[in-house]
């Protein structure tokens, strides 16, 4: 083998090793991108669940507010009825 062929073989081995490393890095980057997409999808799903939960809480708060208003109205009417009955005696 000539000296040039030996040099070419060594270079080819280095190129092959470098190509293997690059392929390995690309595979890891692809895995990382997939994990990032999975996490993003999970985060979107979590936000959707939180929004649904908040909507449900809003309905309960609305119902409690209406019940409190009805209660205050009833107390007001009862107070006026008591006052009228005291003044009419």
C-alpha cells in the first residue's frame, strides 16, 4: 500500500467515526424534539383541564351568589314585615 492510500484509509476511518457520532447526535436531537412535543401536548391538555375546572367553579360561585341575594332579599322582607307589625300595633 502506498503512503497516500494509508493516509486515505485513516481519513476514511475518521470520517466514518465522525459520521457515526453525527448520526448519534441527530438521533438524540430527534428524541429530544419528540419529548418536547409530548410535554407541550401534556401542558396544553393540563391547561384545558384547568379551564374546565375554573368554568365549573364559576357556575358554583354564580349559584352561591344568587342564593346569597335571595337570602338577603328574604331577610330584608322579613325585617320590613317585623317593622310594619311593630308600627301597626
